[in-house]
């Protein structure tokens, strides 16, 4: 099975900072990569699918890139409301594995 | 508006069973794959199971294969997860999530979840 590895597991940044989260697949998954945001005590929310397509309503400060095995979620200017745990997920075939998550906090 | 409402969770002893349900509304349920994802307390997300739109193809994580059974009733817009032979490590919030027209689709949206606690 393909493993999904996220890094870092947590980060602390200042408001306005550019934040980058990495997700690596143990084998190629083409562009079948999604990112989810889970705010504390809330339900996960789809942010990005097909590596770089923003879900409707998601602020443009979020962006995704990559292909094959290496993918990136970028927040161009971190806002207080972005405090959350972010998960990547492969969905090219089963198992539809999630990464371990990256907790983003405000410094 | 798409709505997914889970039910059926609760406290169960090791080895016990539960039937989780997810009532869907706001979309043509029979046209979309559906999935279950769980989250143990303080832990990350774990994909559990998926079912295609027609209900004839089902998929499971290795950790639940042979113990959990996913099904759907397209006439009642309801997704089910029968969970048997429960273990302490199955303790989690179980979310249902809407997929796409095909099983290889991201999940959007998710329900609020139902808590399953396995303890004696």
C-alpha cells in the first residue's frame, strides 16, 4: 500500500507569514491528491483536490502544487482563522490513505 | 444544501457490535460514492470504508476487513456501517462523507460524526 507522509507534524508561524506543508507519497499517485482542513473541534473540510484545484469558497491564500510523489500546500499569508490541522489524502485507488496531519498554530 | 447526519454510535463492550447510519439529503444520493472515515481521540484521520453509488462495490481498510460491512439503501438515502467484533482500538468518531460519481474521489462534505467507544 502507498504511504502518505506529511511534514512537519506541527508548525508555529506569525500572522502574515507564508506557510508550506509537504506531503510525500511512497509511490506515484498522479494528481489524485486532496488537502483537508480540520479546525479544533470541527469536522474536516475539503480545501483542495486534484493537487491544485481550490474547492469553492476557499480563500485564495491557499494553494496546492506538485505531482507524482511530492505535493505542497501553501498558505501565502497566514491568518488567525487558519489555525487548524491539515491533512493530505491520496484518492487514486484504495486504500484512500490520509497523511498524519500538520498542526498549524499562531506564534 | 448537502447534509449528512450520522447516528448509531455509543458505548459497547469489546467483541460487541453496532450499526452506524448516515442519513443524506440535499443531493441525488444514488449517484455518488460514499465513505466512512474515523478519528480516534486526539489522533489523525483514518479511511475505513467506501461504497460505490450502486452499492455493488465495497472497499475496506485492512484494519477493519472482515469485521465491518458497509451498505447503502438508495431508496432511503441512507448509508450504513455494521461494525462487529469491536476492539478498544476501534474507539473513534466515525464520519460519513460524500464522494464523487466514482469511488476515486475526494470527500466533501463530511457529517458531524458519531462516537463509538469500546470499553468494558
